[in-house]
C-alpha cells in the first residue's frame, strides 16, 4: 500500500510541467507553441533564454531526484526505484497536460543521480560527451539512455538496472520522431533558436 501511495505521489510530482512554468514566468509565451512544442529544457533553450532553460533543467531533474530521495527515506530502496519510475512517467505523461508531456531526459537523469550517484554521473558525462561531439540534444539523450542500464548494473544493482532499462526504453520510444529527423538530417542542433 505504501508503494502504491509513493507511486501516485511521485507521478503527480513528476507531472508538474516546469518548462511551461518557467516559460510563463520569463514571459516567453506558451512553450507548446514554440520550437518543437516540447515542455523540456531543450525547447526552452530554443527561445534563447538560457536562465529559463537552466532552471527548467534543474527543476525537471530535481523532481526525479526528490521523488527518489523522499521515497528512500520513507520506505527503503525498492520504493526509491518505484518513485523514480513514476516521476519520469509523470513528466512524460502528465496528468495536468492531458498526458502529453516531455521526453523525460532531465527527470530520468535526476532520478538516476539519486538512485546511484556514480551511475548518474556516468550517464550525464555520456550525454555531455555526445553533445560536445555531435551537437544534437536528442542523440545525446539516446546514447545516455542506452548506456544508463549498463551503468546501473556496474554501479548500482541488478534490480535497479531493470527499472533504469524500462525508463531507457520509454525515453528511446519518446524520441522516435527525433530518430526519424536524425536519419533525415533535419534534426535541429543544440543552440539553434
């Protein structure tokens, strides 16, 4: 019963659309009508407002991390994994936006950092390296998500790596349009407004 309540609370917390909140707070308009229409930090960055994008990134990652840390404190390690899973699902399928949310990358990385700091740092470093080389946020996210279950197996544990693998599959699935654009050569690069 506790795990069910934790899952519901984590999902509702994960559903908070910080990208939309930051866009409105900075007077950028409705983020869903800008760029890719995504509610995440990359699309906020496309507005040219770096502080709003940074705050969105930190808050989206933070909601995954906070869900994990609170669940761990209240109900142990198993609950932490469940909370992370549902916080990311909340971001991707938010109740408050008719289940049409973001790609979940920042929340996923925040979750991973809280579950296992070494695994999270390895995934973040993978994202940063891929971004520096290829200059595509989506490709960087795909590479980091694909590597994250391996990092979790090495630095965390097998059960945790299963949760991370499920999330990685969801993240990759959410990037199916980006994958098509990458193949077609039409995916926008990092920093393009």
